């Protein structure tokens, strides 16, 4: 049986190296956490790719919130990142009504054809998460939903997470669940006992918020926790 997945948010090559050293299996690459994580530059992606060997999932989000913004600009960034070697991505878009923006999500999924990708926590902010899952569940390349079960985080969303795990294999629920968003160490034993096997952390592996770097020792502590 493979070990649980630990994904760590990285903003810099220094973050990436510390995360890999601490035992992260995969990194989510972003910039500007004041806007909850936007698409990094091609130069930053290239620097991080050169610094580590673990898989990298690159955020595709050019504005705060969950609307896609300028799709032409976003697609140009996708093309540039793919030309630089990006192979995995993170995205997902909502309309003003909280429903999935299926047109925009499909356009981007087509642009990353052949790549694996995560539908991110837009799911937790949607008006109807089951409708989102049904709408996007068959899009090519989608293998993961990053979710805490609720906009307020894992503590509030635990019941939802457990319900969705129980539906694994059904349409809209065939993808893996990557638990993240308000995830704290004390949540992990119950989540592991229930059968969750993928975890996503960001601020929890930094000493002083997003202005401080990832610390390898903190990543290693999470590695030990989820492997227990």
C-alpha cells in the first residue's frame, strides 16, 4: 500500500527544497497569498522545477476570487508554463451565482489536455458542491478535488468530507480527495482512521505566516503524523 500523499504549498525555490527535504510528495506552486494564491511566473516555475524533483502542480488563477478573469491572459500563461515543462495544474471557476463556470473550466481543461489537475477549493465556496462535482467529474485529466468540506475549513466540513468519501467511485466522486483548508494536526488521526490518504498544508509548515519560508522540520512532523 502506498503511503499517504503530503502536498505542500511553495512560493519559492527555497520553500520547495525545504518541503522536499521534509518529505513532501508534491508541491502546489502559487504566488501572492494575499490573494489566496495566484499563478506564479514562468521564471519562478522554472527555478522551482530546477531545484526539486517532486511533482509540481501549478495554480491557474490570475485574480482574487473564483471567477476566471481574462481567459485569453490565462490561456497564454498556460501555454508559457507548458512550454517551460509544467505538467500538472490546479484550477476551477465559479460564476457570480456560486455555480461552477463550466465553460471556463472546460476551456482551461482543454488547454492542459494530457495533464493531471486538481479542482481547488472553489468547490467549498460553491452554491451546490454536488452539482459542481457532477458537472466537472468527467473532464479529462481531473484526478483530485482539494477540499475542506466547507468554506470555514476542515473542522466545519468534516461531516461533508466523510459523506463524500463514502461515495468514492460514483460519478463525480471518482477523483481523489485532497484534504486542505483549515487543516490542523489534531484533525489528522480521525481523517486517517476514516480512510483519507491525501493532505494539503501551507501556513502550517511555516514559522510565522506567509512571509516566512517553509521549514523542513515542520514538513517532516506532518510527514510523520500522516504516516502514523
